[in-house]
C-alpha cells in the first residue's frame, strides 16, 4: 500500500509540472456573461461551506457523471464550483481512479469557469478563475494516464519483455512515465535492465543509473541521455560510480558542450583529489571552459597562487583572465588586484577592467 501511495504521489508531482493550471487573467470587460466575482474571503467561506457536499462525491457509483455534469450548470455557481474543486482535490489522493471517476473527470473538462477572483495586484481590473476546474480535470486525467502507462511499462520489464524503445508523448511526459515505472521495480529487474541499456528508451537511462552501476549503462548515458535529465541528476549519478570512475566519466560528460559547465561544477566537489585538481587546472587555459574551472577552484587555491598566475607573463591569455576571474569570485582580493593593475603586472585589457 505504501509503494502504491508513493507512486501516486510521484505521478501527482509530475502532472503538476507537466500539466500546470492556467494562470491567465481576463480584464473586467471580457468576463463571460453571468460571471460571479468574489474576493479571497468569499473563496475561503465557499470552500468551507462546500466541504460536506464534496464528501458525498467520494462514493463510487454510476450517478457520479450526472452529479458532476449537473453542478457544472447549477444556478449557485460559487457553491457548485467549490464543491467540484474539493472533490477534485480528493481524487488527487486516490491511488487508482475507477471508470466512474474517469468518466466524471471527462465531464469536468467541459466545465467552463463561472466564478472569478480578482487578481491581487490589479485593483479589480483583472480576474482569474477561482476554480480552474476544466484544467484541473485534464491534469488529473493526464496523471492517471501516466500511472497506467507506467504500470504497463513496469510489468513488461518485470516479465522480461521488450518495452518500446521509443515512447509516445513529449520528452517530459516520457521521462515522467519512466520515473514512475522505475519506482517499483525489483532490484533483480534493475540489475537485468542495466546489462542491456541499448534496449531501453533514453528517458529510462538516468532513472536506472540512479539505482545501479554498470560500465555499459554509464557509457550509454553519455551517448543518449538528454541534457536536461543529466544536468538535474549529475551529482547523484556521480555518487553511484566507483570512485576511480568518477573523473573519467565527468570528463566524457564535459565533452558535451551543453553539459560542460555542470560537469565541471560537479567535479569541484572532489577537487581535492590530485587528478581532478590537475584536470581543472588544465581547463584554465581553455577559452570556453576556463571560467567554469575558475569558479570551481577559486576558493580551493591559495590567494598568492592566483595572484602569481594573473601576473605571470608566460601564462596563456585565457589562464591569466581566469585567474583574475577567480580572484574576483573570492571576494577578498580586490586591493591586491588593483595593485597588480596599477603596477603594470596585468595585460592592458585586464588592467583596464580591474580599474574600471
């Protein structure tokens, strides 16, 4: 029961991200005919008054569709929409929706807003739906579809069946379904999947790698995982790796231009390791990646070492520039920097920037 509840919560979180409620506002003169305008106090009172009616909606029977459809056009729009809103709140906590609830939600998608709340910063000139019921219904239906898709995907994996390599839907929706599916997989299934990552859809790779490590899996991550998925989970993924593999893998990630800065920042957490420190030091000569390395090393290198690097006439231009950047990032070297600039120890362009 706890696992099902956790999966449902994950589905709810994903649906909130993928299917947000609309935040649009309408000017006063464009509100629909018969619109009810309320303030925050009336909104709170309506929700309290409707609580008992909403409880009755929790019953699963064939009359649910008719009840929802009737409330969508009920004369007392405020009470009706407050009741429907509380009922929808309750559905978000249900582990799996039955057919009567799904049918009622379909009815709710056609329930146009009739009650509007004044936007707090518009002095009554702009109004937003007090209960965006149709959008909420679409969100709950999408959440349920994601749960069902994830259950089918997890079942296929547990049975050793081939799951579709190319999932339908948007990349965000695919990743969400895969995350739900991965949540309940057994350790044995995870280990089996990790041996053959090329058979998996790309959104599955990061979720799988958070639970286990194989060289093949992490190589496939570099080649196929999306930048958004990798960037969000890079520190956790690195923690999964054997310590001897962390730097080589981060260097591969850094070769992807859109992930280089994230990889370097992640490497900074192990910058005390000689190999990592040496790699970051070499990057100071890189015109594209040197700034990220300077940020990573700014407080991990002595002040005097940075000052000597900035003033070293034999150092490359990017290295000297990044040394000055590191000194500025530290926040304790402004006087020393100005002294170098005034004494002619910095290149003309850098000196002008420091003294500006």
